[in-house]
């Protein structure tokens, strides 16, 4: 008998993903849109889990490893159908998100190995994975899941050298200042002219770090939104200009709320990639010990943190 509970769980996750996509103002172009009549034609059948496999993680792991068994990339034209691949990739992500990392890594390796039977199929899968998991504007962007794919691409000898090099570069970026690790310290000057370091003051509560550009309209909008949001007691906010125009920073530094720490980076944050800043504003949330809790979250994640 098929694992109906697991299937229902996946369905619930997919609804959440769909809501996320609908609320994102279509940031990901050409995202999948299917109705209930066509859904069955776009989805692979959930693998049948043996009764001997017990436990939620173990059953999810089995589904992850066998999710693509019914798709022959070499001979099945569905592997070249963008809508089909996108829908099933989203389903696959739902399973990966509840699968232990070692098994999830193995499942991703298995998928990419299967896809290598067709160069066009492999290219489409790579396009979908990058667009959903690594595009800064994707509402489904997930660096932890992207790492699983980048690890495999970076060593896949069947890929052109430039693609392996690009995957290795993005992998190293994703692994830098990863959630659960200590964030890199750096120097800045605050609006009172004092030389400071990020770690000054860590130990009292959570710290939200915002990298911004004074000329960035999105940064201004997010600043206003954050300033109006209720904040837990003990949480401090540090906004650091990374763009290098000291004069512009001096002109705009007092536009921030009085209880924020506002700084101008004196260490080359972007040039030395102390932190990876792919789009502004970029946020990092730290616990009292300087461990990263959230990396580049959106505002909705900050509200619920």
C-alpha cells in the first residue's frame, strides 16, 4: 500500500509552495501553473514504500531515492517538457526538505546521474534547479538544497569545464557563512565616528545585520518596513553600507531609526567576499553567540523568526 500519509504531507507542502509563488508577484518568470485536471499528467507517481520501512524520515528518504525511477531521461520525452520537469522538481524538493542530508545528497546524485543519459534533459534539469533554488528573486530559493546540487555539478566530469567551475564557485559562496556556523567578523565605523566590529555587543540577544546601499530604493523600502515592525526585546539591528561611498553614507546615515547601529564598512565586504552579497538589501540573523540563524532571508522569514 502506498504511503498515503507521506503523499498528503507532500501535497500540503506543495500548496504552501504554490501560495509562496502566488504571493511573490511572479518574481520567477514562467513559473508552473497547472489546474487539477492536468495535474495528474504532470506528476510522477509517488514511489511505493515497503511496509518494512518505518519512521517518517526513513520513508521520506525512500521516496527521495526512488522519486525519479519511472522517468527514463534517455527515451522519455517528458524529461524535455519544462512544465513537467518544473512540477516534479517542486515535488522532489518537498521530499528533500524532510530527508536527512546524507540521503538527500545521495538522492540528488542519483537524479543527476539519471539525467546525464540525455544532454538536453540534463541541461533542462540544471536550468530548473538553478532558477528555483539559486535565483535571488525566486520565492523558493533555498541555499541548503542548492548546495546538494552544486556539490554534484562541481565534480561531474560529464559537464563542460566552465559549468563545473561555475558550480564550484557558487558552492563555495553558499558554504560561506552558512546557517549554523559562526559569522565572519568585520570592521566598520558607526555614525558617531567610532571604530566598531560586528561582534561588539554579541552576547545580549539576537542581532540582525543588514547590508545596504544608500541609493537602493528597495533598501529604503525595507528599512521603513523594518522600522515599523515590532521587535523582540534584546534584538539589535545593524545596518552597514558596503558600497564604498563614504560621502553618500555621511549624507544618509541619520535617516535610520535612532536605536539602530548604522555603519560604513571599513573592511571590503564585497571585494574580499567576507560575506556574499548578491542583491541588496541582504540580511543575516545571528544568535547571541554570533552563530548564523538565518542567511539572506526575506522579510516574511524575519517576521516569523
